[in-house]
C-alpha cells in the first residue's frame, strides 16, 4: 500500500509562524529567544460572525530553565485582534533585535 503524505502548511504572519490552539495564539518560533502569546479573553458577534474583542498580548522568553514568572517579559491588553497583532509584531521584532 502506498502511503499518502499529508503536508500541512504553517500559517505565517510577516514571515513568522502563527499557531492557534483554542483561544490562544502563538506568534513566532519556539527556536527564537522570544515568542508572543495572545489570549482571547472576550468575543463579540458582528453581523453573525464571532470576533475577538479583548486580547491579552504577552512577550515571553522561550528559555525552559526560567520560572514561568520570569518568562513573562511584557504584557498588555488590546481591544481587537488587529491591534493585538500590531503590538505583538513590534514587541517581537524589538526583542529579537536586542533592543
């Protein structure tokens, strides 16, 4: 029997991986020193479609030897996924550039 290999493409945003698991979205590569975690706190319905309303954005260090409290570098709450993605990209770019 021939096996068919299913290749899944990873969704990216500005060249970095974007992975969603339920109401959590991870932006960036776990191989990098920092990654962004976005948690959708509340949702609202607009024209019959459910969209994110309040989103918590967290810049986190990926070092597994740090305590969870020390892994969290920055945190903010934004209204809407667009604003959350905007600040997430800025924070991640600055953190990876060492600024």
